[in-house]
């Protein structure tokens, strides 16, 4: 049975919105993750995380951003090849079709669809970005692990990783420092 792993870049105040700066027209603080050095160990962590995954589960907006960028990105080597080749599942009630290689739109009940994916895959199923989806997964108790790369930035506004009322029993299972960021891995305890 696969594990559902949520992997996020977050600020100290829990903001996860637009770390790369793609939404700068609608979110002035976008691109905050590039203001700090995540170090070689951070890059290695992200590489290892992707290489151990069997599939990705994404919300519509994150999927559309990834689908626009990754197929045309050059010089990404093994990381880019894996991103483009691996199975991708996008949770959406509005997306008509998913054109990025090896992508499928999921429209059914979230808990049922994710449980099926966990049964279908042995390795990790990664969820990156996708704030609304992640909050739904957390609320449904479907997240097995959280991988947080915490950047030394306070934004004071923006979409936050955890919704009010979010509750999930977790244990800190790994803590690393790389460059200016902290990498925290939490595993669900119940």
C-alpha cells in the first residue's frame, strides 16, 4: 500500500502560496522561496523524495502550472524526466482533460479516489502545492507524511498550509538544516 506524502515549501508563518513567483500579478509576495538558499542537501532531499515516489496527486491550479512548465523545461535531467513520465492525478471538478503526459483527472469522492490510489501504488504518492486539496486531505485524515521545507520568511498574508480547525496527530521523524532552510518530516501517528 502506498503512502500519501504532502511536500510543501512554507514560510515561518505557514504561508505556502506561490513560492516560485508564478502568481505575482495576484500575489505580490510571490517568489519568496528564491530569496533564501535551500542548500545542496535541500536539493538532494527534493531529488530523493521524487525518485522514491510512484505518482503525483495535484490540485487543478498546481497541475496547470506544472503542466505548463515541466514539459518544456530544459536541463532538468533525471528529475525532469521523472516529473514528465510518472503518473499524475489531478483532482478537479472543472478541468475537462489533462494533457500532460501520463495524467488523469479525478472527479469522484476524494476519500474513495485517494484510498484507491494508495491501493494501486506501493511507493509514495506526492502532493505538492495544491492548498485546497491538501486541506481536504488533512481534514479527511488521508495524509501519511508531511515533508516541510521551512524558509526563514514571514509574509503575514497568503494561503496557509493548515486551515483553521485542522487536526492530525503527527510525530517528528526527521529534522535537517540545509542552507538557510529547515527540512521537517512528520509521520501520522494514528
